[in-house]
C-alpha cells in the first residue's frame, strides 16, 4: 500500500477509527457495569463516578503532554500499536477485580495507556487529509464514540445479565489486540507535512505552549471542547443508571436502548455533522461553528424533557435524540483544533486538548453529577445541570471560529 493513494488514506482512517472504537469500548465498560458493581461492592454514586471519570481521565491527563511530545518525534504507528495492546490487556484484567481499589488501579492504567491513541491517530489523519477534508475525516473518526459506547452497552448489558459483570471486562479487551496487529502489519508511518521545514519539524515544548497561549482560535476551541466533554461524559455515564433507577428498565433492556441510541444516534450525529458543518459554513472557515453550536444548544432542552416527561416510550425517543445531538460536536472541535495549529505541533496540541478535555471534562463531569445526585436525590436534575454546560461550549465554539483565519495553520 502506498500512502499517496486515496484508497490507502481511507483504509488508514478505517483502522484508526476501529482502534478509537476499542478506546471507547474500554472507557465506557465501567458505565455499563455501574449497577452490578454497586450491588456487589456496595459503592456510592460518588465512588462510581470516580471510577468512571476521574480515575481514568486523571491518569490520562498526567500522561497526555509527555506522550504528545513523543507523538511529534517518534513513529506514531508503533506507538498506537503499543498503547492499544496495553489498555486492552488492562481492561481484560478488570475481570479479576476484588473491590474498589483493584478497579481503581485498573482504570488508572487504562486511562494512562489511552492517552497515547487519539493524539497519534489525529496527527496521522492530519498528515493524510487536506484541511478542507478534515471535517469529513474527523466526522468519520469520531463515529467511534457512538460505535464503541453502543457496542459495549449492547454486548455488555446482555453478557452482564446472563454471565456476570466480570465476563464483560474480558470481552471488552479482546478487539484491541486484533487491531494492534493490523496496525503493525498493514500501516506505514506517513510523512509529516512539516517534515521538510527544519525550523518547525520538532518545535520545543516551550514554543508549543506559547503557540497555544497566544493563538486565540486554538485557546477558545480547546475551552469549547473541554466544556462539551464535561457535559457529554456526565450524560453518557449516567444515562444507563437513569434508565434503570428512574424509568425502571432492566439491565438487558438498558443495554439495548443505549446501544441503539449510541450506535445509531451518535453515529448519525457524527456523519451528519461531517457534511452539514462545511455546508452551513458556506465556504467560510469562520462559519464552521454553526451546526455544532446548534447541536450543543439543543442538548439542554432535550435532556430536560428526558428527565421530566414520564413514560418509557417517550424516554427512549428522547435518549435517541440526545445521542444524535451528542454525536455531532467532537469531530468538528478536533477539526478546528488541527486547522488552528501548526502541523508540526499537532501531536502536542491535540494531546493538550485531550488532557484538558479528559481531566476537567471527563474527570470532573461524572463525579460532579454523582455528588449532585447524592445531595439532591434526583439523578434527572443532576444530568440536566450537566447538560447546561453545553451552552458555554457553543459560545466558545463561536468565539474560536471568529478568530480562525484561512491561513492560520502551517501547511
């Protein structure tokens, strides 16, 4: 395979999307198992929020910047193969957990390993696709959010109900080993777009930080993505428990609903956003915000209706609607992150964004919702409060795009 061929580029994107799917399978597996783990170990919602959020994202944040620098200077294909093998193995070891501490250590290890996958993958995609193609390419890449989350809810809910929650960890860890082998045997390290520029090929860490601090478009899109990540993680983590506790679905029924919502809804949202974002931008890079920001704003009223309108049929419809909405922002935020940053810094910049989005967003969100739920006694109210953060995400997306100029990033 030659990296210059169009078919090869799309094959690489397919494999990287599949690996990102395993990332979300192993990240979301704990959310599927919240109720049976809570029952077996007697954990509070706050402790469960820590396992599903901060334990994973805190470790990811600690490793993100060093591994981002590594992404900019090492073989990214080998790096991806190594980290996906590690996080898949640690996920499988979750089946041997004996309590909160062992689950906590497993989640920390998975989070640290998963810090290396997306930045390296995004950097490769940025080298294979032109700037005009990035919204579509990133929209496809972020299909993994819905596919991974949906698959683990579908398979995990069924397996947990009939074979126990420990078997789910084993099953979740298997796909990563397969795709790690495919990466090593079928993908070549692509040439970096900035490799012919000796001044920018390997920027210092200080230069990268200065770029991020003075680049207003980059700064505001990172803030937007962090806010959206907080709301997204809060809702996805607690949707399952909400369906079981408040709407009285069984674990198996919840798995099916979440699978349909995330595989169908998130995937639809990501695909539509990949085409609608450039269409509504009307050829103007500053108009990139229009479709994603609209979706972010719609998440609040839909979540409020889901929490307040009684009845299982209405809940199912609103969960699917919410999943469509949540599927449309991630790829577009990442596309703007890449478009607003020099190519030679893609690894460091995307890792910095990944660090903040996970530490502040994914780390704080589920824990905060768990605390609010414990104090207020209403999971629905807590989730609606979490969804309101998307209004700020939409605002900062708009501001970022107004500061994004056609030639702001290095070729």
